C-alpha cells in the first residue's frame, strides 16, 4: 500500500473515530500529523481484533489516569456521538477510573464528562426538533 493510500485510509478512520469532529490536516502539513494519521489511524485503529468501542474504553482509561481533561473531553463526545457508550456508561467509566486511578483524577474528568453529555443531549434535541 502506498503512503498516499495509508494516509487516506488513516484520514477516513480518524474522521470515523471522532464522529466527524476532528479532521486530518492535509498531508505534508506537519510530519507529526502525517505519522499519526498513517500509523495510529491507518494501522492501529483499523485492526479488527478490537472494536472501536473497545479501543475507546482503553483510551478513556489511559487518558483519564493521566489526567488529560482536554483529550478526555474529545473522546467522551466522540463515544457519545458514535453511540459506543451511553451517558450512563460514560459516567460508569469515571466511577471505575476513580477506584483505579484515584479520586482526584476522576474528579478532574467528571466535570468534562457532564459537560459533554449536556452538549450531546442538546445536539440530539436540536436534531430531533428541527424539521427534516
């Protein structure tokens, strides 16, 4: 597979993983993003051994344990939009995280989770209320 094909496959997977909220920059914009798209998204996220939902749960655990609130927010919104987790299941992730990574880390992402659930709920209502 050519590098262009890998980049294209990775860009499509990145868009799928983030429910369209994150787009890959044009190829060649930055070496870091090129490598991320071609390796992480074209090679790791496309493997069929684990589902996207399974990968997302692992990622939520890792970034939650690291206290990465901004990245956790992006992942929380994407998991809701992709219907991988319900709001209740996402809250349960924080409960498990508290017991394994510590309450301070979990408390740090709890507000982010509630904010993303509220945003998602508003967006769902807007889509339901708007005429088709």
